[in-house]
């Protein structure tokens, strides 16, 4: 069922919330008449923080205007005439409002559709509590919403009690004033003759005694009302604190954890709209209760009655202030994190958001946010509230930003778009720690007041840890530090403590997440691949996955100590595979054409049982970011497995893998038995046309491996033509740079230049 049809069936508060989404910024009539079109557009495909997506947003705006105009033109009859005018007016209005900034239209519509979907989902869960996704999320949401309803009833109840107390106290004061008036009349009777004074005095004394008895009883009643009201506020504040714990310490922390895992390639952390809605409800109810307690304090000061209530009110006032302070400081969050591998002299961005900014009217006087970079030790001191004397560990340019209020979504945020780390001051390193293991963080801080300067808040929030680099060659080691931190940090940790060793299956989960994200593939690391990686990491020969389940891997094994016989670490090898795959071989991996994670012996065992000219692709053990072709061939009366010298990113920038495999005629079947044309032909470069207008023929590079002469093989059956390979690469590079000015070049066997590529893995 279309979302708009379901939204129209909402009732009560949900219907009111839905209706409040619309106004002059986006009329509800536009939503109604363009419901199908609006719900069919790719709003989520547009990144609101990416200015390059503004063109996409402009197309959606233009499409919206055209749809409105088309709908207006098709209106007929008397009623249609009025609707035609109204829709035409809306088209003009929306174009005028959003043409200068079409991304704001996207922000508005995304907020509307998301909120409608949430309201419909909540209504559906309320009507059928047993239904809903199996992950249990709706049940949590339902519990939170039920608690809000309970808090709403309790707050409404104390509001009624407060009014009752106020009315009773006002009447008490009136009667007390009456008793004072009677006392004054009695005092004035002293000058009246006894005959006249006695009867009047007797009547006044009787009224005074009756009134004083009533005042005594009523004073006790007022004290009882105050005490009962204070106890009700105690219960309300306790439930508010509990609800705040669920939302801030559970739901928001989980969101932050999901945000951290996105740095390792995890799924999107999800929007903040529902969390903001909850935080705003909390802020609203906390503030209502705070105002109620303040009013009771005022009544107590207006009419002091001895008793325990005054002390209890002081405690309540401190409690509610503590609760609202905790909410405000906890909801000052980083919506878009700065990059965790941060290169100096390079622009970067971040977004900070205050989830309760709109509800507490902070946007009426928008605060300024400042960003500074601090070290791990400085971050620890900040969390301990130690005086850091405004120290920083570097200089960030364009590090101040005023928070902006987006009325269509009700969000208050600061968008840092052009920050740049000008310099960094490093601390003394410990032991074997390298510069790419040193962690910093970006500190965002601001100050603002709420409630007419009743409360002043100085809020701070720290980014996820960042590793600062000055050269691209440091990127892979910095990424290792970030991956380990994101994967294994615990919520609420001391900055930025992570375990030095973890279980191998935990690291496997992190590596699989990272690999799938970087390669943009649903094909992750299978159990066999993880066994291969374990063998590499632990220098083990076991093929049993269970042997590695309880093994731990240390940070040093991961990215500090080189693999046996190599000059690179486990992570550097794995990261080289990722870089090669995402730059050149994603399609082949997704097709299943690359087995990749095999050692030389495994490849030989697999190929020896297959027909000649069967080949497979595996990642090089000896070269970072290298992939080699292993194939079985009959030579001098003996079947052998040959391994081609690894290809790297540099090679594939000259000629693609598919083209190279197509060039090699002795490669016929991709393991286990697929004809290579079926797998690679669609990725091959079409042959160049020989008809060139300037009289030149464009040369063509071909991959060639000479297999005629057995003397070209070493004792292991592998090519050892490194000098030939170096020359071939030089020629390829020369042709790539100078192909436009070369005269026709012919080979006796081929119209293009034939280059040889061979060597040892």
C-alpha cells in the first residue's frame, strides 16, 4: 500500500504530527496530488553534504515543478479551475523557495517521507504488537513510546495537581487576609464604649476562631498537597532519567557504534530523525517538569509553611537540572565524522548536530562551534574535566562555524565544509609505536544558554580517533590503526584504549566487512579464504577452520611484524589485495573469476588434475598488490604448472587483465572448466580501427609469453625473464605516453607491438 494512503489513516497525536510536517515550505496539497511521483523518486541517493549532488537535486526540483504544472493543466470543471490556480501557485512558490538551494528541497522531502514512514510503522506496531521484524527493533520502539505516553500522563497529572494547589493557596491567602482584617477590627474596638464593643467583639472573636481553625487545617492540607506533588515529581523524574538512559546511553550509543563501524565498511548507521524526535520529547517533558517545580518553589516562597517540602524541592530542582544538562551535553553529537585518516594540507569536512536545539530554542541565538585537534592524552584529560589550558596538538584552518537551523527538518547543525589541518604536533612515541599508530581526535565545542539564560551550557564532543599522515605512502598503515580501533574499541572507553590482541574470528569479521565494502561486493571472504589468511597470519599449515577459532592475534602480528621471509606485514599484504581489487578487478571478483587467496602449492594441486591450458588467478605471496596467472601445460613430455610474474596496478593501468588473458592463446580454460571467452570477452577492449585521419596507425600492445624453448624455464617450472619483463614494461610505458605520434609499427606475426611478460612469483 502506498505510504500516503497509510499516512491518511493515522489518528490522534500521530495524525497531528503528520499534519505538522506541512506548511508554506511544502504544502500538504502537493504531497496529496503528487503522492505517487514523490514516493518513486530517488531522494535517498542524494548526499546532502555533497555539493556535487546539487545537480541531481536540481533535476528533482525541476521534475516536481513540471509534475505540478502537468497536474494543474489536467484539472477540469468548476472545482478543477480553483485547484488549477492553487497548484500553479504552489509550483511558482516552490521554485522560488528552492531554486537557490535545491538540496534543501531534498532535505525537506526526505524528512517528510521518513517521518511518515515512522509514524505509520509505530501505528502498525501499536495495533498489532505481535507483528514486526524479527530483529526486535519495533518492540524497543514500542516500549519507548509507551514510556513517553506514561510520562505524558504523569506530567499532565502533576500539572492539574499544581493548578489545584495554586487555587487552594490563593484561597488560603484570601482567608488569611480576612483573618488579619478581623484582627485589625478587634484592635480598633478598644476605643469603642463597652456597651457597644462587647457584642461586636464577641461576633468577631467567634469568626476569628473559626477562621483560624480553618487556616490551621488548610495549612496542613496545603503542606500535604505540596508533599504529594513533590513525591509525584520524584517519580516522574526517576522515570524521565530511566527513559533518558534508554535513549541516550543505549539507542544513541548504539547509533554511534554503528557510525564507527561504517568506517570499516559496515552498514549505514541510519538517520537521526527518530533519535531527535525522542530527545526532543524528553527535553519537552523535562522542561515542563522543571517549570512545574519552579512554580511550586515560587508558591512555597509566597506562603512559607514549615515542613520537609522545601528540602525536597531543592533536591528536585537539582535533579531536574542535572537531567536536562545531561541530555543537552549528550545530544551534541558528530553527525558526519571527519576522515579517520587525515592528511595534512588537505581539505576535509564534518557536521555537528544538537538533537534538542530546536525544542529548547537554541536556534533563536545560533551558537558558534569551534574545532581543534587534540592528542590522546589531551582527550583523556578532557574527559576527566582536567584543565588543559586550551591546548591543542595542531592548527586547523576554517575551524569555526555557526550552527544553522533548518526549519523544514527542525535540525540545528554546523557544517564544516573546508577545514584543513595545517600542522600537527606529535607526542613522544612509546616503544615500537610508529607515527601511523598515534591517535588524535577533533574536539568540537560550543557554548549557549536556554530558558532566557537560566541555564548556560558548555558542550564538547570528540570525534572518532584520527591518524594524521603527511604522505600517501603512510595511508595503509594508518588505515590498519583505524580498522583495529573501529573494530575492537568498547563503548565508554578511556581514549583511545583498544585490546592488544583479539580472537582470530573477531578479526575475520572485521576483514570481511572491510573487504566487501572496499570491493563493493556481496562476495565476501569464504571459510576457505579465512583459513588461507589464518595460515598466512600464524605461519600455520592446518586446513581445519576449528583450529583457529580460539587463537588470538596481536596487533604486532597484524601490522607491526613482517611476515616470515617477507618485508611487509599481514595487513600490508591484505590491503594491497584490496587496493588492486577495487581499482581494477572488482568485476572479475564479483563474477567469481578470481580465486585469489591460494598459495603456489594449492594452485599446483588444483591444476594438475585439469586438462592442459587450464589456468587460475591467485594473489602473489611475494609482492604487495600482485596477482599472478598459474596454468598447467605440457612441456618436453612432462606436465608442469607455470606461474606468470605478478601483475600490479601499474600493469593494469597499461593493459587490462581481460585483454592480457585474451592475448595469451595458450590459456584456454578458467579453472575448473570455463572457456575463457565466456568469462572475459565482455571486458576486452574492442580492436582499434586502422583508418586514422592523420595517416598514422595507432599501435597496439599485446601480452606475449614465449613457451617454445624449454631453456626459458628454471628448475621449478617458472619463468625467469626479469630483464625481458623490464624492457617490455619500458616499451609499454613509452607507447602509452607517445602513441599519438608513432609511425605504423609492424611485427612479422602481428599488426601491433608484441611485448613479453614473464618472471618469477
